[in-house]
């Protein structure tokens, strides 16, 4: 018998309650890159098949921030194969500057839902609500640590964004995007002060705005 997961690992408790109420398609949503200084914010939507066995198949999936890069990459492929439906969406750095990070995050989530290929009956979202989406929804604080669907979405969003940011190293060398993925590290700050902002930087964010003065 396999050992039970630690108590802080995500479960299907929220999903199963909805499945039992008749909502068979439940989408978990999460984002990646909300706090970065550069690049888009990514979001993922994951609809798991409404069967208890999916918990065993995805045993080991958790909040992407608690996983190593190799773990995220390996589990992302398993999640894509195991999910009934999944989709990725993004909002650009320009949209973040124009609308604000919260509105841009919601926009990325809406695009992830559209990319899913099937309309869910209920949404489980990590700490947000989508007022422009007419689907019943539940905002869960630390949802990526509670809901397996949200945790799976966090892994897909994180790996998709990391891949995108690594590719930008070729177009914008010197900033270290392949290493820090646009987040506010000491190396990123030093590069920003040395080179100035590049077209990917979020000029509405204070560390970037200070360099632009």
C-alpha cells in the first residue's frame, strides 16, 4: 500500500463535492508570472475526468512553487495526458501595463478557458473570481494547495511560461531571462540598471518604472 499524501498536498475534495452535485466538468485555474517584472502572465485551465482514480494517477502533483523544474516538466506531460480537457492562455506585458495585473490575470484565465475545448460547469480558481465569466465559480485561498485541479493548472501555467521566457533569451540577451524567467532577482535588477528595460518589461511595475525615469 502506498503511503498517504501529506496533509498539505492537494486533494479532490472540492471536485468530488461538485461531481456529486451533478457538475461533471470542473475546471481548476491558476496563473504563473503575476509577480514578474517582465513578460506575460500565463494561466492554465485543467478539467480532470470525474473519477476518483485520477487522484492516484496524479499523486505527486502539487503547487508548482513546491516542485523542482524537472518535477514540473515531468508532471506537466502526465497532466496533459490525464486531463479530460486543458488549455493555456496568456496576457501580454502590454496588456498588464494597460489594464493592471489583476485584470490581465483574469484575461489570461478567460483565454485558458476558451482554449480548453469544452465549457466547464464550475470553476475552481486560486484566490480569484472571473466576473466576466458566467459560470458558477469558487475562489479558494491557497487553492493550489487544496485542489488537485488547481495544482495541475499551476504546473501547466508555470511550465508554459518558463518555456516562453527561456525562448526570449535569444531575442533579448543579457537580462538572464532563461534563468530568472523575468522575476525580480538581484541578477535581473543589475541587468535592468545596466541595460535599461527591454520591450518585454512591465513599465507599470515599480522596479522597472524607477529605471525608466
